[in-house]
C-alpha cells in the first residue's frame, strides 16, 4: 500500500476470493487486535473513503451481530474498487 501512495489495496491471495472491508471501527479493532496479532504479530485498522455511488453496487452484509457489517468485494473486482477510493487509506490503529 505504501508503494501506491496509500491509495490501493494489494491483490488478494489465491485463498482469499473476497475483499471484505468492515464498516464498524469497533469490529475492525477486534479483528486487528484479537485475530491478526495472534496470527501474524501485528494488526492494523484502516480508514478510507469510497465513491458512494460505486459503493452502492456492494450490498452491506451482516457477518454476525447487528454492528458486524461488511462489504463483500470479489477479488477480481478489487482493481476497479481501488479506482474508486477517494483520497488515501489511513492507518488509524496499530496493534502488536
């Protein structure tokens, strides 16, 4: 992401067919702190804006409780998704 000027998400790995940005900061913190740190030693919470008209093509999905909301973006659409990011992707929390 740094190499793109913080404007694009990297391609998904073959075992990751969906890019699922979460829509709730508390849920993002839980993922970063409670799942990513034990799995890889570090977890980041990011924030970015997306062109609203483009974002409407992805329905909001509930992945659990009422505040566990995500967009599900097929990996093959990630380049187009990146083209609709407004401004930079910002790291707002880091956990180790």
